[in-house]
């Protein structure tokens, strides 16, 4: 049996939604639905691949002081920067399914 990991996380109010349910929210919750970010993990903001991806992603990405990337999402009406948290959420989701 092949296990496919979901790489989509949506934040709605205080809730986080994973996988197919998050992908379904992509139309109504564009800026808080994070998808396709695995291509960005471990890369620096100035990397040409990251700069190419920025044009197509609807969510906001900014550089950190060390050159790595931040993904901005709104959780309970407060904008937060996170990439590590999104990665941990997906790892825990894959382990439980």
C-alpha cells in the first residue's frame, strides 16, 4: 500500500485543516491555505527557484534575518510567520494516517 502525504494546510480562525479538506478551502480561504511549500523547505529566500515560485503562490513569503523564508498566515485574526510549524503539523498528520 502506498501512502500519499498531504501537503496542504489551511488556517481558519483558531482551527487548522489538513489534507483534502484544506485543499477544498483553497477557493474561499486563499491567503490562509498553504500548499506547495515543500519545494521551499531548506532553501534561502534569494534562491532562484524560490524567486520563481513566489510569482505563483497566493500566500505571503518574506525573508528571515538568516536568509531563510517565512510564510505568513492569519491565525485568529493575528498575522504570524511560520514555516517550521507547518512542517511539524504535516509530519504529525502523516504519522497518524
